[in-house]
């Protein structure tokens, strides 16, 4: 039968071969269901669960889903008037909550170790006529990696991510809400072996799940804050590190929930003595022969001219790129002086207070840039796509990052990062580089989604307001 994938040239030969292997594995392993998943603009996994026979039938045909799934804010409400004239966006194919196609990428298939009856596969989004869905965040990253490929370059990224894990007590509070999770350790014992051992039963389950998924886990660490851990992973290329990031977060949250704990990648949850969680993105570029083009050949910054220009692009567009690296209101509460989180668009060699930390010496094949601005809840496809777009602008314009910052929290020559999501979205709308790279329609779409989130926040009466004003005024 003429499949959607074949009809529209959506798969490579390798993906066709992988689909056959997936179908065989589903049968051999007795898989009962397969989760067809895609990532929305917020980095949230959505999709459908299909019984095994139907999943095999639709591997190369795709499953339909309403286009409103890419139009929702984080409350689950559709942020665009899809039933009004025009629908609020320049895509007539999406008006009236029309369908789109979730086409699996069979190379991403996994069996979930915490639910071994379940297969899982990432999907790319298409319009019914075979055109890629222009609001697909995975598609946005694919377009930026294609720009690199046209230059004979490959994106390399390694993930270093923090989160909080808390015990989930049984029962509910007196008003019927779930009981408040409590801390698994008191914090402030960074890299202490006894603290790690206390968490070992749960961390061992996480290790086993992550490695069973084929994820390149390197370390599990007890971080500085209460109930805070860090996971690091070996570098990967192209779309793969973003795919891995999505799977990492899902695996950690689902494994913890099945074992009496709750994990959050929210940057600064309201916990006693909390320390904010970050996402440190290590990145470099390779040429066609596999050589790291960031590696310097002389002393100094330890970066090549290409690496310095890429760094210059990251700094020049840092304020706008924060809309993608820190896309939540809560994430901006992490940008605090003297906190190991950046407050300015600065760089330095092996300095944890700057936004971009340069790692590697002259001739070091592992030379890389560590962008420390990101929050762990960010959509990795959009965050990485923004890094590539800004870095390419730096290369094309020959941008000079200026001197390294020795005192990053006091460096008045370095522009301050946005203090809020509102500031970041305003900077994004004004940034010519990211508008050109992603297209004005996508930037407007993303800004409107985040605008809905901001409007809901601004309308909410917070506990701080109640405590500040109610009794005194």
C-alpha cells in the first residue's frame, strides 16, 4: 500500500529499514501498546497510545491528531481563536481544529523499562498534504542543523541537567489537595557520598531506566540544594541530544512517580532553602572529517576564530535567545548574583559565574562552549536551534565576543540578561537574527503562546501579594 512516508518522501532509506525492525520487535517482545509522542512548543510530550497491531499498521502512515495540540499554553487551553475567522494565525490548514499527521521516526523507538509492555516512538508532525508542520519544534531544530550541514558542519551537544526529587507521601491534606512532597535530603552537602548513598535505592532505579533506554549516562550526582540531583550525558550530534533530553525528563519523572517520589524540572520550586536547577548546554561544531572546529591552535582563549565568532553570536543575541533557553516565568528567578547562574551576557574560561564558559585548551578535541543560561524545563529543540542560529550569525558576521569577564556579576560592560519572561519575549520579537532563522510567523506564534502564560500569571493574586498588602493596607 502507498504509505504517507513513501508518498511524501518523509523517510530516509535507513528509517524504512528501522520501521521493519520495529515491527518485528513489537511482535517478538509481545509489546501491547506503543506511545506515539511529539513535543509541543513548551517541551511537553503529547500524543496517542495505540494497541500494537494498530501501531504497526500506522508506522509508515502516521496517526492523526488535532492541530490544537500545538496551540495550547501550559494550562492546556488553546491560546488561539481556532474557530474564528482567520484562526489567529496564517495557516488556513489549521483553522477549525483541523487534523495533522503524527508520523513516527522509527529510529527513536524504545521499549519503556518501567512499563515493558509499552513501546515509545517520537513523531514528526505533517500537514495532511505532506508538508512539514511549520510549528513543529523538532522541525525548527532540523532546519538549523540543515544550515550547518550546508557548510559541512555538524552540531555536537552534551547535556548536564539538574532537577529536584522529593518523596511523595500518601493521602491528601484536609482540603483534599495532594499531600505536600517532602525533601529526601537537607541539602548543602554537595557531592557528599553519604548523601548519595541515602538516595541510592531511587537513583539506582533511575540509572537502570536511563541506561536501558540507551541514553549515554555518565554521572549521577547529589547537587548542592535540598533534594537536588544532577545528571550528565555524553555528547551526541544533530537532533539526537534534543531527542535524548526529552526522553531523559520523561524517564526521570515516570520512574520516580512509580516508586513513591516526584521529580520536577521546574527551575526554582518553592522549597525550604531551595537552590535553583539549571541546564548547562555543552556545544561545539565538527567538520566533515570529524574535527572539532572550535579547538584553537594557539594559546589564548583556547578557541579557534570560528569558535570565537560563534561565541560572539551567542552573546550578541543572548537576551532574545533567553526566550528559548529560559521559557518560563519561574526560570528568571534563577538569575541571581553570586549563585553559579549568570546574570549577564558574558563569557570566561572555566568560570561558573559567566553565561558561556569556555572549556578546552589549544588543540583539545573536546573544546566546547558551555552555555549556563538555560533552565531544565526548556524545550531542547528550540533552545538548541536558537544556539545554532545565533552562533551561525556570529560566524557569518565575524562577531567579536570581546574580552573574558573576570568578575561576571560586576561586569558593567556585559549586557544584563532579561529579568523576566516578559523582557525576553520583547527582546525576541525585536531580534533580527532569530526572526530570520525561525521565520517571523514562528516567532509570533511562540510569543503569543507565552503571552497567554504571562497574562494568566499577571491575573493571579499571589501569596506574596496577600501577605504584603492584605493586613497592612
